[in-house]
C-alpha cells in the first residue's frame, strides 16, 4: 500500500514540476503565468509534504507544513484572481484583489506560526475548542471561492462570445476543466471529512485519498493544458473588453440609417470579397479595424442590422464555406480537420459542434444526405 501511495505522490510531483518548467521557458510572462507558477509551487509543496510524511522526513515535513496547512485558504482565491487576470489586463491587479487573501494571512500569522512554535499553548487549545475541525472550514471556504471563480469565468465567456469567433476553444475549455477539477477535489475531501464526523471514526490515511484525487485531476487537466501555449496567456484576451457596451444592451437607434448601409457595404466587402472569416484569429477588434469603424459601432451593426452577434455571424459564414467544400469534388482532397482549418475553425471539435448546431447534422451526415 505504501509503495502505491509513494508512486502516486511521485507522479504528482513530476506533474506539478512540468508546468512550472513550461511557463518559465516562455519568453514573455505576464500576470496569468506568474499566478500559475505560484499555484503549481503550492501544489508541489503539498505533495512534497505528504511525501515527507509518508517517509517520516521530519525536517522536510516541518518546512513544507507552513504552506500545506493553509493552502486551501490560498489556492481558491488565487484562482479567482487568475480568472480575472486572463480577461482583464491591469498593472494593479494584485493591489485591487489583495483583500481576497486576508483570510489566509490572518490564519497564517495567528494560527500556523504560533502552532508550529508551540502547539501545546492555551492559545492554540482555545482556537481548537471554537473551531474543532479546520478541514471543514478550509473545504467550504475553497468551494465557495471556486464557485465564485466559475461564475466569473462564465460571465466573461458570455461577454467574449460577442467579440471573438474562437470562444469556447481549447484555452477556455482548459480553464473551465481546471476550475471544475480542483473544485471536485475539495468536494471529495469535504465528503470524506463529513463521513468521518458522522461515523465518529477518523482514518489516519484519509488525506492520501484526497492526494490521489488531486493527482488524478492534475493528470486530467495536464492533457488539455501542457501542450497548449494559449493556456499560459491567451493573447487575444488581454484587451480591455469592458469599455464597450454589450451588443444586447446598445440603444435601438444607436446607428443612423446611412451608417447602417455604409457598414453593411464594408462588412460585405470584408466577408464576401476578402473572406476574413477564414482567419482563425479574427476578432471584433480586427474586423472593426478592417472596416475602419469602432468596435462599439460594429457591435451595434451586428445587433441592429444583422440581428445576431459577431460570434454567431462569423461561424455561420464558416459553416457555409464548409458546406461548399463538403458538396464539391474538393472533398476528395480534404480531411474533416483540413476542412475545419481552411474554413477558419481552430479545431475539429469546434467545427463539429457549430456545424451540427447550424444544420442538425454532422459534416459526414450532411455529405451523405447531399449525395442522396
């Protein structure tokens, strides 16, 4: 049993070191990368602590215990700020969000340090009397913050759908999976703790169950994250997306009739003649620049004239382009992935998803129906 636990912890240590190396090798690092570095160092500290505890390495266990003991009060708010750092670029990001770490700092200086110096003092005993199970408090605190981070992520993702045609791709999916995976680890730990309280039996190795789920979560998200540079800094997101009013909230008469017609001509030129929708990196900002207009006016154009948004409009044009290829002789020389990329989709999965949403058919089913 000890050998299996040892193997799991070592695997976890390796998995936590790899992203640190990957991020450190990036030529340009900004707030999201630095937060991820701190996150993975904290995870590494947890795993080293349990490795030291398993092998009874008292000195190493004493050193790593300082962060391990309160890490569930630190990681959740850290990830909440991470979500903010992806979507909002600001030099004073840490200053504005320092309040989220007050609980950890208070706990660290008021409990962890005094407890490490002298765990038998009346002061520590009194704290234990008022809060008999710190694990429950830590888990509930963490779950609340991860839910807040998810809520914030979905809020920003909804906003980004109006401005970027690649929303919902690998980078976004990775962040979502990251948040949900670690949320599940806390939920599992909370269930274990409540079960022990309910039956009145405390298992010494219960923490290793949580470590196992932690390593599983790391391996799961590693598949989506370690090979994707967009995980570390989605460049197309580092823009001030809060300046423009959401398309659905623009006044009904924001554009003059002459402006609507002029924008329609420019839009048709960019889409029909230049076929800008075939570019995987097309964004509302790039399209506005090509049409020589502002993002606000372009958002109003989509809302008032086309009755849609940037995301749906561009991907609909991409689907129409794909239909042409799927029903022509060119199909013989293209794979589905090749068609997806040539039409502006960044992945096969996003192509399938939007194609089926638009036609209620998969690409191959569409080909078969057309052949009949």
